[in-house]
C-alpha cells in the first residue's frame, strides 16, 4: 500500500471539531461516504467551507498509516443558506443523521447521494419542510433496504393491516393491535410510500393533525431497524409531538 491523493465532491453530513482544533467531517459523495480530517482546520480558511450541509470539493490525501484521509484543500461548490433557518435546520440535521446511519463507508451509491442532496434542497426551498422530511426519510430507508412491511401484519402476517405498531413502527392487523386503525389518508401514505415517486408523494401532503402518527411510526421503525441513532430519535419525537410510551 502506498500514499495516494484523490479529489472528491460531496456534502458535509457530519462535522466535529476536536480539542486540538482539527475538523473531522463525514461527506456523502456519489462514490460513497468518506470520513476525513482537516488538521488545524478550525484556525484556517477551511473552517468556513467545511460547514454542515455545504457541498464541497476536497483534495484528500491518504497514507497507509492513518485511518482518516487528510483534507488538503477544499472549495465551496454550493450552499443552501436557508438550512440555517430555525424552522428548517432540525429537519436537515435529522435527514443527515439518518443518511449517515444508513450508508456505510466504501459503499458506492450515486442514488444515495442524489436522494440525500435532493432531500436537503427540498428542506431548503419547499414551503413545507416537515413533509419533505417525512417523505425523504422513508425514501432513504427504502433505498438502504429498510422498507417497512405494509401488505401484511408485522406480527401475524394477516393481509391488509391498518393499525399502528407501537413497538416496531410497521402495521398490525386489528387482532394484534390494541390501538384504533390509522385514518385512511395516513394508512394510504404508510402503505404506498415505498412504491410511489417522490413527486407523487409531495403532491399529496397529509394534514398536520395526521403527521404525529407518521413521526411515531418512523421513529419506532428507525430505532428498531437501525438503532444507535439517539439524537435522531429524540429529535423525531419532539417534532412528532407527544411520544407514545410503550
Ligand atoms: Zn396480526
């Protein structure tokens, strides 16, 4: 193995500053997820470029001895300044944490990059960033192979389940659930979200009062299937209103 450098273009999905003043970033690129360190970055010009949600071009240098590639240079390729608005920032943060948990380093996925980039653009521009986040969260999960089961009861496999699954965030039949069925529109969304296009889903937003039930399903599903995404979990719970204590 020898040292090598590479140029990559991607979005900063995670950023951490170490006590030594280094910036450790995780980028999602069309070639996959990359973790890299900008040494002393917090004191230099990289600090403003390597910001959360920025689209950056980086020159990376990897030595066989180091587990993290070093960011040698970076250029800003695009930014979505509205993501810092308080009504949009938590959604961009949540989608970034979810994408970070779903996609592994070394996995080549242009589709994952396109979906994540599209999700951030939607949260930045769309008048209803909450709806963008619900739709795109399910789309990111589906792409990573985590589509909730919706044609059969998650517990007994009976057909056409319509009731909430308070533990696993999927769907249960009437016999397996102690909760009333989902309202028709919410049920249709939960059933069809893996199959429908983003555009079709965006054209049919659920009314606000039906969304906490979708947040609860999503939070449960992510916690059970992905696990280890604690801050995502608490954030999703607060966005989704009251938490079901199960
Ligand atoms: Zn059942």
